[in-house]
C-alpha cells in the first residue's frame, strides 16, 4: 500500500494594506520625523540668525527690530575702537592652537600606554585618571591659582595654558579607538624592527584618525570658549582672550549689542572652520564608535 504525500500550501504573508497596523503607521513616520527635525533645526538656527543680523544693524538693543534695509558692516570696525580686539583675537587663536596640540600629544601618548602596555596598577590608575573628569573646575581654581602664583606665572600666557595641557577626556576617547586596532598589525611592525614610537606614528595613528579629529574639535572648542580660568589668572587687557573681551564690551548701564554681536560673529568663525575641516572624520568616528 503506497501513500502519496500531499504538498502543503505555503501560507502567504498577511496583507499589510490599509487594514494592517504596520502599513497604516509606516507612511506617516517619515514625514512626521522630517517635520520635527526641521522644527528643531529652525529653533537652533534662530539665535545664530539673530546674532548675524544684529551684527549688521547700525544700532540695536535686545528688543530692537531687525531692518534688512539698513545693514552695515561698520560695527566690525568699531570693535577696534572699543578694545584691542584683534590682539585679543590673536591671543585666543594662539592659546587655543597651542593647548589643542599639547592635549593631542599628551593624550595620544597616555592613551597608547593605557591601551597597549601591561604594568601593575594600570586599570586602577586609568580609573583614577578618569575620575578627575568629575571634579568641577570651580573646585580647582584656588589650588591652581596658588600653584601659578608660586611659579610666577600669573598674568602670563603660560599661566593660561599650563592647566590645559592634558585632557582626561582625550585620553579616554583615543584609548577606546586604539583598543579596536588589531594587535597583529603592531606585532608585525615590531618583528620588522620598528620601535614603539614608530609603530604609534606609522601604524596606530592613521587608524585612529577619526578619534583624533573628533578630539581636536572638542579640545579647540573648550579652549576657545574658556572664560573662568583666564578671568582668574589674567590682569592685563593685552592678555585677554575673546570671551573676556566680549564680556568687557557690555557696559554697566547700557550695552551696544550690535557691536557685541559683531564680535560674537567673528568668534564663531574659527570653530566653524575647524568643524567643517574635520566634519568627515567626526561623522565617521560617531558612526563606527559602536563597531568592533
């Protein structure tokens, strides 16, 4: 007695038409998200647009109306009349560039040591190093001021830059990127006779370039916007940084906000240039941060 197998019909998936829940929600998700993103972008861009338009107004206060027919660039010339603005701008550029480069060097060397070298207490030391990120800057003002005074660095460029020559955040960020680099590449270079510094320069650093670019943006922005420490350690207006100079433009009773906004526009340009140059690497670092 033979039996014939009856082919089973393959169940077709349920239609996801107008009656399906998923089909009814998915077409609305894209437009709703787009509208929300556009609204959020406009809310964030409005202060910058108001700043730029106010900087080109002949006169303006906090509540002054912006007249597009009265735009002028004379406010940028008045900056030099109110203060040594271009020297102050040069101070900020010099301090920010030197501090950022120093943080890149120290953070890279420390990150390579924590990522690749084995020594007693390495993990404990790294955790203590990271714990310094939780200490507020206000707590360190008095000890740092006393230290700079003992070293004779009050009201000097070195006194402004010295506390910012190392970064725990930069060490952590670059170390995490170095851990993802295959050890086989370094071992092959070591077999070929390369030293640790040469391996770091020729093998590791090209592979962690996105993390370096990301930290460059963050480090430069933190140094460029630093207000509290330069306010404490400087006395001479010739050593002022840009945040201090912009605060000095605000009068006791009245403030010419069009001139203040002109200085603010100039202060935004270097950070914008730095980000545009490093944008590709920053996006790549964020996109690959969760990959192994």
